[in-house]
């Protein structure tokens, strides 16, 4: 035993799980939160004692899922005047942590500062976007990214962007794409339309997902496809505006606002074509889930989407903010059911080959193993205060 930690004579590695904290801004059902949840549930318990902390976890739609699985969840309560109190709570957590993995801008910024101040040996941050950040955020990222010991990018395009923008050396940057649960998200039997096709989207109703362009594009299909329907799964600050816009475009009766859903798989099963009109994307969990469900995808050619959707094979890519191009791409699929099915089959095969959750977990675990081997002298430093159990 060394400093309260059991070690092997052969490799100087612990027999007790290494304390690891996953830090995120909120516990809502967003893309980053979804991947964090899969990591928390999927990393091996015998190697890592995983905990989750959220800057604002009160609304925690996924907190109950984690708690049921025995994952400790901490709401740091950083609301209003309680920010300082939340920082104190984070300090207490990080004093006993050897690996910090942060997600989303504010959590990453705070994690870098506090984690570096406490000398947490391994400090990983996840970079998930490339367009849309204002000058202030870019500068804060550039100033604080040296405080992280490693950066994980969710796509090659994001990796190239953060390497250039934040001057991250190759040895501190790894690309690990998101993974989807291929057992839960899988093709289902669908009644071939062609009379009443359902076009669907499961992205949150936020401005960066540009449902405005989607509604304008869908309205252009109205005359030629009077029975087509648009299914929107998600909630967000744009919902009121989108409902008003649908009314103004004369298509309100053909659009279903399904709200936030804990499980989108049954809703994907109702769709014939998946559409994603986002203005920016690191990598889209929604597109991965749609492909895993055997849906053809029409999406904007932004960020990591061009690495996910194989143009002319699993879907069609269009310029962002272009309702005409979006409508034309959708109609080219609606008139060709055989192409819809072929794209869907190819999408499922591509998801199985490149975007499975098991593959993502393997890559994250391999990275953690590599970083821990590199930092063993810090992981087991007596001053760290880590006592097993």
C-alpha cells in the first residue's frame, strides 16, 4: 500500500477505481449531455469511479437515469447569487478527483481554471463545435485551453478548427466521434408512404438549428405534396416563433410539435425522411440516431455533418439557410421510394461501421488508459489527497 492506495508491484497501477468527474453545464436532454450520460454508464466501474456534476442541474432531465444506475450526481447550484457557493462545491469535489472530463463552454471554462488551480492530474475538455462562437468565447477558449492537459474533438473538422484557432499541439488533441446505441436505435417496419410521407427532425428548437428555413422549405412542398407532414420533436426558445411562422405560411395544420421526449426512437419510427437544417454542427447525435434507424437524411453541409452523411449514398447535403435547396432535396427523395430505402439501408450500415456507441467507449477508454500511464507519477502523488474508497 502506498499513501492509502493499493498498487501492484508490476505496473504501479491501482487496484481501486480512479476517481473521475464528468462536468457539464446542465443536465437537460441535449447532445453533450447525452454523450456524457453514455460515458458515465459505459466506462468500466472496476477502472473508474465516475461521478457527474452540473453547474445547473436542477432541471436535470437525465439526473434520475444516472442516479438509478448508481452514478453520483451533483448539482453545483450556480444560479443567481449562488455562483461562488457552486465554485466552492466544485473545489471540494475536485480535491478528490484524478481525472476531470468537461463538456460545454461554461463548464469547460470553469473546469480548466479550478482543475488547473488544484492540479488535477488529467484535465480533458470536449470541443464540440466550430462555427457560431463569438469573439469573447473564442478569446476565453484560447486563453484557457493551455490549462487543459488534453482536448477531445468530436469530428475531424472540429479538430482542425480548434487546432488552428486555439493553437493546440497534436499530442494534446484527439478526435473521438460520438456514438449511438445501435441496439436501441434500429430500423423498424414502415408503411411505404407514398401518399402521406412524414418528414421529421429531432433537434432542439434553438436558433442555431434553423427550423425557420425548414418551415419555409416545407411550405414550398405544400402544393405538390398536400398530404406530407412535418414532425418536430424537441423544445426550445424558438417554439412560439415557429408556431406563428407555420400559421403565417399556411402549414400549421400539417406540422406536429411533439415537444421534448425522453426517448426519440419511437418518433423516428414514424418518419420516412429525416431532415437537419442546422447552421452549425460539431457532430449531430440526431443524425446518427436517424441513420441508425434506417432513415435517409437531408442535412446542411456544416461542420462534422459532412463527415457523417455520405452525399448521394446515405443522404443529401444542402447549403445552410437555403429553403429552396432544402425543398428540392426533400422532393427528390419523396418522388423516389426506392432511393429512400437504399439511402436508409446504407445509413444503417454506415452507423454500424463508424458510429456505434461501443466503438466510442473503446476509444475514450483507450485515451484514458494512455493519459493515465503518462501521468502515473501525478496520479499517485501523496500530496494529491486521494484515498481509495
